[in-house]
C-alpha cells in the first residue's frame, strides 16, 4: 500500500514542481519584456548609444601604433569630443552627425576595421557577462523587487528620453573621455 501511495504522489509532485518553475519563469520573462514605449525610446536613443560606444572604444586604437590617431586626426576629433563633454544633453540627430564625421571624415579604413573588431570583442564580453548574471539568478542569485534594476538609473537625475541625456558626463565614460582628450591634446 505504501508503494501505491508513492507511485501516485511522485508524478503529481513532479508535475506540480514543473508547473511552479514554469510559472516563475514566465513571470520573470514578463518582467523583462519592454513595453512599446520603452522600445520606441530605446530606438530613438540608438544614435546616442552608438556614439557613446564609439567614443568609449577610440582610446583603444592608441594601443597599436598602426591604428593610433595622427596629429591631424586628433585636431579634427578634439572639437567634437569637447563639445560632447560640455553639452547638457546629446540629441540623437547630433549624435548621428558626430558619428558620421568621425567614421567618414576622420578615421581611416584601417582604424574603422580595428574599431569594428573592438565592437565585436566588447559585444562578446557583454554576452558572457549577461549569461553569467542569468546563470547566477537561476541558482537563486536573486529576484529583485519590481522596479529595481529594471533599467540603469541615471546618475544625473536625467531620464532616458531622447535629448535629455549626456552619457559623456557620467561614470567611467566621462573619466575615459577626459583622459582621452588630454592624450589627444598632447599630440
């Protein structure tokens, strides 16, 4: 009789466990899905994000003599970088304009190829970090209360609306840009 009870309850317990895990997973997925408004905002901010990533990786070109900027290139790039440092906010259209100037008029084909390789390397590193975080969360690493960590809070109290953010005045990007401008001025 004890075996019959076990035979009946084990499949029921496994089914219940699977349903519980499935519901928890679905809830977690639902919390991470972006609303159409968030998607539109992200798309509108993409030029600013692309420019920020390019500017963040430019100093890495200096690590190799073959891809380091020349004095003439530094002279062309400095006004753009100092404008970005001083701007209260970076408009998406301005970001497109600056990015086009950097890629089409300042950098050489060799430098652009090196920059593309740096982009790919950075993306692989981000994917690895994302996988690590997901793995840690899957092992009980943490369910955050709703609203915490959903997006990166802006240090300057600015929202993520297009034209209200200057990523070049925040955190490591600001520090890296300041150091890079100082390096270019010495050329």
